[in-house]
C-alpha cells in the first residue's frame, strides 16, 4: 500500500481516527421492491424493467412484503429496535441512471434504529453501534467502459433500478482501519446467516462507504470527515482508510484543513482522490413519499419474523466451543458460513469423537486448502469425509501418516475421502507378531545404533522407528512400533 512517507511515527501517534460505515445490502427477493420485475443478476440489459422501475409517469409503487420481512429480520439480527410505523421518503437528486429523478428511501422515520454488533478487539470485545437500518430502492447502473464507443458514450442498464436494499449506518465508533475491517466481516457474516442477502461484493450485493476523520488524541470533538465511496472489497476499504488517515494528518500538520468531500479509492495507486463536495441531507429535499402508505410492522408480525432468526455466528461459536471442546479459533473457522457450520455439526454429531473431527479440519484440511487457494466450501474432502477419516483414526484402522497420504490423494484427484479410502484401502499392521518380526530384523541389521542406544543415547529410537516404518512400507501402527521397540531395545 502506498503511504505518505513524510509522516513520522511520532506525528502519526498524535492523532486518532474516527470511522463510521454505511453498508448497502441487496435483499435476496425474487422481485424488486416496488414492482414485480425480476431481480436476477446478469440478465440482458434493460430486460427486467416495467413502468414502475422505469419511473414512467402515472406508474404506482407497491411494497414487496418479502423485502419488508427481510429488512426486519436483518434489523433483529443486528439488535436494532424495529419501529412499528416507518415512512418512505423521496430523496431527490438527478442522475442519468435514476429515471424518476428521486430515489424512494426512508429518512426521519426509518425502519429500525439503535442496534449494535460486538467485534473482536484486542483480547476482548467492542460494541459498535448501529444508528439505523432502512429500506430503499437501488438505482440503475451507468456503464462507462466495455463498449467500442466508450470513449465518448455511456450506457445505462436499468435492471438494477428498484432492486431492494437495506442501508445499515453505523455509529462513528471505530477507531482504526482494523476495527472497520472486523465490523464489516462480522456484519457480512451475520447478514449471510440470516439468509436475507448473498452479500456478493462482485455483483454489488454488498457495498460500503466509509466516513473518516482524524483528531488530536484527547480531543472530544470530531474532525472534519471525508467519505470514501464505492470500494469493492474489505481489504481495499482498510487500505483506503489507512491512506486517508495519513493524508488528513499530513494536511492538518501542514497547516491546511480537511474539506468535507466524497473521495474515491484507487487500489492500483493505493490512494484516494477527491470526487465531489459532500451533499448535506437538505440538498436532497426529502419529503414523505405520497404514493406509499406508511409501513406498519406490528408486534405480531415482528414476533413472527423473530421466529425465523437463526442462531447467529457469535452464539454458535460459543456453543460449539462448549459442546465440542474445540478452541475459539477452530470455532471461528468452522462457522465462517452457515452451511459449513451446519455440515460440520452434522458430521461431528455422527462421528465418534467430535473434537477429533474439528482437529482434523484444522490440522489437515485448512492447510491443504490454503496451499490450493480454495475456500473451505470448495474442499474436495467434505465434512462427512473428515468425519469418516476421524473414525478410522479413532478405531486405529489407519495411522495418521496414512490419513495424510489419503488427504493428499484426495486433493490431487479432487475426490472426497470415502472414495479415495475405498480405492486405496490402506492396511495398517496391528498384529504384534508381524511388527516384532520386522523390529528384530531392523535391530539385527543395525548393531552400531543398538550399541549407542544401550550406552544411553536413547534418541536413537527415532532412527529405529523410521527404519521399521520404512520396512513395513508405512503400514505398521506407529504407536505399537514405538511401544514394542522400547521393550526390545532394553
Ligand atoms: Zn419493474
């Protein structure tokens, strides 16, 4: 990442950043928020449109009940208070991909407020407040590249116009780019668990804007903030914030002042650039949307939705730590997404020793996945496969060396563990007479090492174990080899 190198650590230390985040999440409804058009991604341009989402005169919006339900579910998962009566409002601005000339959003009476999530911070947890969560429609998409005449023309695709979004606004509670990163990661995880969005950043289902200011340490009042818009990965947001902190400190130290403005981040250069001066709320001339009734989500409906709320990641992690005797770290890997956690729990419950299943995921699976650059969901070895291997190990039917070989083979072939095991059927020698016979041969062939061992150099046992394993083609049970060798060498 590019930084402004002039800034010394001592100067940097004088300031602290204040960060707040606005996250837009696309809801996973089949149809748009105010009309029956499909929300499917990737349809030919301007095919999922109708008079309502094209903003034609006289067309009237009708709220999608599912969108409201999903928004409430997300609000509950984020510990928000859901307002019984919320109001849609028109946010007026001109943009080519906004045919109505206004966006239907919520303003002074949003759907939900006063929520929070708790991120990991240092060795403890830190509560990040959620100011509000409201429903709104998405705008269309302007296409500035990819056409022969892109140098002179822009194109507009209105398929996205009217797709349901929730906007989640945090309190300015974050004090470092790392905290912002943690917040986004956890927020995404929670939303994914609720199933209201796929949070696919490449397809724009999750977008984030960051507000950031710096102030001298010890000062209560916030500094002037800038907004970084349209950053398309959490890593880039962290980088953009790191850059922006340095830029602001340098400006202040140089006697300048921070302009309240919207900036864009260029990942290739690792820098943010001013785009436009930031609008104030009054610039949008919000007023209640006259074409829509207030949204009423009464206590009954709220309770009904709350029953759909799944066990959320944090709770699930604590429970799994207690239930399976695994570490916090294991639990966090295994709960990275809901489907993985479900698969793990199903496999762990079926296996003889749940902790061993978790350990194998950690010690044998994760490293191989990393080496191949695969997400755990793309693993050739399923959780069921891991559970089967754990049982074989538990029953002493295979050694850990055999297990490693089978895992290697599964990764090379792209096959699950049971298939590889059935084909390879490695046989472990657990018959002590056979093992003793091999040991006798090995000892007889290595009198020098035997002498060393008996003279007190007991570490030579490692050499003997290696020789016996080699002579048995890796099939002797290592535990038995160790035990029997010790006896024989005495
Ligand atoms: Zn439509």
